[in-house]
C-alpha cells in the first residue's frame, strides 16, 4: 500500500492509514495527563516522558525560558525561538516562520486563489494522485486526500451528521448551530464565528485591499467584491 503523499509503502492498509495522519495532521492519541494530542502512538510515548520524574532529571534546560527537552538537539532547535530565527518566508504576504510546517499552516489562510500570485501558482502546484485536482498549497492537497479519497473524518458533529478531519473545523461548524461568535473586533462592536471572518472584516478599518482585478487593476478588500466586479 503506497502513500500518495510520499515514497513510503506499507504492508497493510491500516498501517498506511496510520501513516497518513502525519500528512493530514489528524491527532487521535491523547495524553491522559495534559490532554495534548498526537498523530502517532510513538509521539505520545515520547511526550509522556515529560511527565515522568525519571526522565525529568535527565532533561536539557533552556537558560532563557527554563523549558526542558529530552535531547540536546531538541534544545538547540528550541533556542532558535530566542534568536528570532525565521528562515521560511510566505511568498504571499512575506510573513516569516521558524519551520516549514508553520509556513504551510499559515499559507492555508491564503486559501483564496486570487490572493496567490500567478508566478507562485506556476512554481508551487500540488497534484492529487487520485483525481485531476490541483492545489496551490500543500496543506490543501493533504486535506483533500484525507477527506475525499480516504474519508478520514474522525470528528463528528453532535448536532447533525457532518464529520470533519480536524477538531478545529468541527468547532467552527458547531458555532453555526450555537450561534457563538467568539472573535470580536477591537475597533467596533462586530463579532464573528471564526478568525478568518474577523480577519476579512478588519480590512474595513485598515484599508488593506489584497484582491486585484487582472483586467483593470481595481483593488478590493474582499474576494467576493472582486468576483462581483
């Protein structure tokens, strides 16, 4: 059983499904002591050492923030935070990140096609091996594969029959049932059910208009305004 996301192969379908959680970031293994979630049982076992007094005595401590790590290499990687070492740059908004995984998660916030420069689209396209779909953000391809082709939807809504790949997506969906709007604008009295709605709204106050018409150059703060134009 071959992984559609990387060159790895597995003797059973269940092992392949377990491996695919690495790509889709589905975290089903939960620490009973702190409720932190992990993709793999091995990652959970490593994490549990942080709760074990035997391992606590052997850990490497950061002099600047007192965080502890199991290995010196983990401590060395952590120290980049204090050096503000951010080598991974978003090609869309120039924000910088300490890891490629953080960059990919951030790029997902730019999921609207018309925010992605043409040259970036051509250079960074990710093709689904199961169907003709193409994506400009690798995270979108991973999510598409997990949801459409593998049906890995472990988080189910208690109000309806919908299910989701990520707990965050389920939480956003549940707000459509409860009407909860926890994201409030600090410049007016408007509130939103998700952070992307608040982010789009804030452009009203900031005047930022990232959506540009390719035909006439007119710019807009919302992608819907550009599409209507």
